[in-house]
């Protein structure tokens, strides 16, 4: 067996050499034979004649010897050549089939690759299914208590995304960082690529500051991971020693270049982890002990939260149910988070599209084999074996799917990069996405299976028809069962198109609603940059002077209408949420109402409200009279006023941040009430907002928002700030428009994909319907001729086919609407302002599809009336 | 016509048998066959070469172009292990067959 295979392979390689050698061998034979004859005394001519006769003719023998060398590969090659000829001879069929395959395989592969990379592929951490994400639902410092009390976990680590300013050679540079607890990498199971990760000793108060670097950062800044270890980085005024480099591609939630220890950070910024108040939200990741389920861990955490609620009623009594305060989910769920529904919907849509493409391909192949029934029959009649026929068809379709697969992979790569470009930069695991070869092979296999099933089964059936039958039946076309199959195909197409189009309709409807939402400010023509005044060289007084200078300097730029500074970027929202108390109300009063007054705290310049065009409801905006030394003031949004002073005039109220038991900052007088602002995103409800003058509460990092009359580039703003002080780092330039687009990108992706696929699905369905009716008309030409000869009118003939089409269309749409309603739940978190079963959208979709498909029925039906009865009868 | 037509399938066996005696080229095999069978068996040379190449494709003989006398190149065939194995099998089969034939024919006399 092996020897045979080897000989076959060698035969292939040696083909050309052997062809020549066969001739040489036979010539040698002839000469020997001639010599033998001559030695027996025959004449030269006679010897030659005899030798050639014995050999059976030189050319024939060469030919038959060479034929022995032909292998199965030659047979296949002959079939492939024939298949290529068949495909070339029917270009319309081939082009349509290829389009279907390319589209089906391409888009499915691209989108399923994304969905797989984001949703399914395990997270890049050791034993990742034991990792869970832990957070407090309401902000208080329970982290240390969790660590002490919880028994479900091998370890709990905390981390915070942050950024630091690194003193570079020219301008200071912003570096994305993450502050992590000492055990963070241990919990994730990460091992260093170079150097070491954090030890307990690094977290001691007297330890020298250390940093762990990302692989990309190490390469970028120091040339290699090896060179990076031991380097000193000056960041936010402190010198850190790089102790290690992470493996390439390491990422936790967000990309970060520098990992610093959380413990010293918290001690410096938040009066220690033990402070239960005014604590920044800390998110934890924990590794479950082997065998402990998320459910068991959740139960334990709720018990702990309940106990903490009793021990610290002032801070841990979030609401009536203290167990509410812990949020624990598998880490993978958290990381995928918001994108999961979008991806599920998009992947669902694409599977439907692949289905429709396959169904269409099936219809196409059914038609094709119906029209080739005669060819198959004749081939069978003249002795072609069944296997010959099946092999021929297999090769034809394999060729089709192969070309479709290759082109589909190219299309898939293009679609993939287009979609990744569309995705928001914050999209989880974006960097892990690539065209998945496994997915590509699966979609190709599905198409293959579909092609074989619908292309070969009818052909085999046709081939079993006896030759005589074919001759008698000659040209009468498809059988009844094939017609029924084609109708089923048409019905399925309409149903799938209905589902996709309903989804598209709901998303378009949502986007229209979203565009109509009043965010509470005017988001157009706002350019933003962020700058940071960090380090000991920036005392509050100097910051305050610098704020004013920036506002004045930028206002002088051409095209600038107004300038504001703020700590909360609209759409991104404030990350400073505080509880405040009001003079004259006791803690007991608020506990009895169930909620302490609270709001997102936003520090702003006086020009902020004018710049963003947030309307004044009552009182006044901040103005030039509000200075570092004047009386502390505050402005609240209308919903704060409604919620916490329902029966009083909020103007003139005294408020102070913090719980009554642990207040901080001075008492402030409410001087104004402004309109509600959807600060956290247009699709979120407006949250309570508390505004304070940034001049009274200076901050290191502030956003600059510039309202422009004409386009003002971010770089000119940056240059203007650097004019004032070239050591200030400026970064994150974006327009508010961009932010709004980013914030709605989940919906936009769903809308674009569903709409594009919906349109394609409708087109495919229309083509399918057209094909079925046209085929029916073609098959019934003779009947039509007879009917018309007997006096049927054009209207009656049309009616014959329209009625037939109408029934299938109606059933198809009904099935589709049913399926759309069943699938609607998957859109629930994506729609905005409409219900997923919105009757208006569904009826519009049904109406549109009815019109399109009936039009597709009408066109071939009309052509039926143009049949010339005489010709139709004669053509039989 | 006293030269027996070869029974189908026996050509391979004969070729292998002759090659077992030693490597040979096509013409040599053909003339050796006539010689040994005392002109009783004569193969059509038109089917000899396809059979030789078929045997080579099956790995039962291998061949080599070698320089031969008077400046020509001849393809010389050598039997392989697989060829010997087949020869033994087929020889047994053939002998069993021939024995059965003879028994029936002699019994019938």
C-alpha cells in the first residue's frame, strides 16, 4: 500500500521525464527486435515491418503505456475541467451562486469571528472561569471587610483604571495606568514576561515606588523588555523603578501601560482604605476556590453585606435590603458587558442571512438540476454510472464552493475590518479580534453541505429515472415535488427577511427616537481637550490663575464663541458622586425617606452654562463675583430640587458634602437651578447634578470645552495652552459629537448590520419569489397557451399566478412576524423609546415586504400573458 | 496457431517470474518468455509495456534507465519485495487452479 502510494507520487513527479523515456524504451526494443530478425537473415525492411507489427504500432503502444501511468488525479482533473466548462457556460447561474456564497460566507465569518472573540473565547487568564468580578452597588469601603470575611475565594484583588503624567523629554506625556493591589496578578494567574511582579514587600509604606510595565510600553520606550527592567520612570512627580514586564497582549478591562500599587495610592488620595466615606469606587476581581460556584459565592457575599449593613448602618444601609450592595458576576460577563446583546443580535442576524443565502443557493441549484434533468437522464441512459454522475456534480459544486470560499474569506476580512472600525474604541477585547479560520471553515462547510444537499439529491433522483422515461417526458421540466420544494424555499426566504427587517425597523426607530432626545444642552460645535496641572509646582492659587488665563486665551482664538472648564465631560459623565446634607435636616430625616441627598458633583467655570447652553430655571449662574475668597456657592439641576426640596424653595438652601456624621468642605448656598442634563449619556435618564465653581475647588485635571462658530482644531487649542505653559500636558481631544456617536455605537452597529442585512434579505427574497413564479410560468407555458386559446383573458392568467404567489407571501410574512415576535426579546436592551413588539414597526415591515414580494410575483405573471398560444403549443 | 493466447491476468505473473531470475529490459523479458516456454507462450509486445508500467505503478517492480551496449539507454526492470510476495501468492493460486483443472480434465477422460 505504502509502496503503491509512493510509486504514484513518484509517477506524478516523474511524469515529464517518463513520457520521453517511454518512447526511448520502445525505440530500444524495436532496434533489438530488428537486430534479432536480421540475425536470422531477414532483410532490413522485413525485420522492421515484423518488429513494428509485433509491437502493435509504435504510437499506439506509447499511448497505451502512458495511459497506465494515469492516476485518479488525472480523472479528477478531467472532471474539474469539465465542471469549470459547465460553470463558464452558464455565467448567470455561476455569478448568482458565487455572490450568494461570497456574501453568506464573508459576512457570517466576519461577524461570527467577532462574536466568538468577544463572547466565547476564554479570557486570556489562567483558569479564567474561576474569576469573578465584585463591586459594591453603592459606594462604601467594604473591600477590606470582604477580604477578611469571605471564604469562597482564593484571593480578592482590587484595581482602578487611572492615568499618570510622565515627564518626557519634551512635553509631559499621559500614560494609561492601573492601580492594583499587591495580589492582583496572582489572582489573575499572570506570570511576568521579564523581571518580576509585585511582592508584599513592595506595598509597605516605606518601600520604594515600583511599577510593572506592559510589553508594548517596554518595547516602545526602552527597546526591549529586558532593557526596561530596572529603569526609572518619573510619573506624577514620583520616581518609580520598573521591576517587571507583562506578557505581550496582557489586558484587564482597559489597556494600561503602567501598573502601580493601589495601596499607597489609596493611602495618599483617600485617607486610607478604611475610610468608609467619600471613597472612590473600587472594583475587585476574585478567584473562586476550586469547586465553589458563583451562586455559592454570591450567597456568602450577601450574608457578609448584610452583616456589614448592621455594623455600619450609616454607610452600609443602602436601602431596605442590605444584601443588594454586592454585585458579583463571572469576570467574562463583566468584561463583555454591554456589547453582549449587540453581538448576540448581530450574530443572530448574520446566521439568518447565511440561512437565506443557503436557501437561495438551494433554490438556484434546484432550478439548475431541474433544467439539467434531461442531461442526467441521457447520461444514465448511455451507460454513465451513478457514481460517475454524482462525482461529476460533487466536483462541480466543490469548485463553486471553493471559489466562493476563497472570495468569501477575502470579503470576510474586508467586512471584519470595516466593523472593527465602526466599533467604539472602548469595545471590550477589540484587540483580540481576527478572522477566525475555524469559523471560516464552518461557514464554508455549511455552504458546502447546503450545496451538496440541494444540488445532488435532486440530480441523483433524476439519474434514477430510466432513460426511456426521460425521452418520453422530454423537456417537460421539473416534477411536482421539486415545485413544492421551491415554494418552501420561497416561504422561508420571506419569513427570514421579515425577521431581519423587523429588527432593522426597530433599531432605525430607536435611533430616530434617540436623535430626538433633548440632552439638556447643545452638543453641536463643541471641541474638547483635557489638561492636567499636577505636582507640587501647582498649588491651588496658581491653578486658579491658570484657569482664568486659559479661558481668556482660548476665547481670543478666531472662531471661538465661548470657553468653559469642567471636571465632567458631557456624555462621559462625572465620576465624582457624593452624598450631601442640608442645613435644618437631620440624618434621621433622610434615613426615614430612604435616601440621603446625593448627586453627581461637577466643578465648572462661570462660563460653563452659557457655553453648553444649559438653561437657567431660577436664580443665577456662577459669575465673576464668585471667587476663591467669596462665599461658597452651588447650583443644582431641577431634578435635585424636585427630589430633595419638594415643598421648599431650593434657592438659598445651605448644603454640605458628605454624610451628616462625616461632612467635608464648607457649607454652600444654592444660588441657581438649571435644567436637567443627560450628563451620563443621551440614552440615560438625567441624573441629579450638583455644580460648584472650580475656582473655589481647584482640581488638577480639567476638561476644556470650546464652543466654536467655525472649525477650531484641537491642535490650535493645545498650542494655545502650551503658549501659556509648555510643561502642561494636554490630551484626549475629542468633539462632543464624537462622544455622542461613541456612546450610541452599540445601537448603531446593531442598526447598520440589521438594516444592511435586512435590505439584502429583502432583495434575496424578491429574487427568490421572482424565480419561483418565473419558473412556474415557464413550466406552464403550454397550459397557458391552451387556456388563452380557449379564451382566457390576460387578467385571468395573471390572477392564476398572483393568487398562487399571494398565498405563499402571506404565509411567509405571517411566519416571519411570529418569529420576529419570538426573537424580539434579544433586542430588548438595544431599543430606545419603542417596545420590541412595536405594532407600527411590525406592520410597516409587513406592508413593505408584501409590496416588494407581490411586485416580484407580478413581473413574471405579466410575462405569462404575453405567451403566444400557437407558439406555446407548437413548441412541445 | 499453436501459440496459446495468454489467459487474462497471467501476464503479470509471467513478467514477475522472469524478473525473479534477474533484472531485465522489456525486449529481454519478451524474448526470455518465448525462450523458456519454448515458443509456447508469446505475449503481444503491445501489452507487455503497459503491464510493466502498471507493475511499476503498483510498486512490484522498479526500473532504471541504464546505459547499455552500443550507446543506447535501456530501461531495466528489477523485481521488488512486494513483487516477490505477489509472485509467491499468485504462483500458489495458479498451481491450485491448474491442479484443479487437471483433476477435472483427467477425471473426465
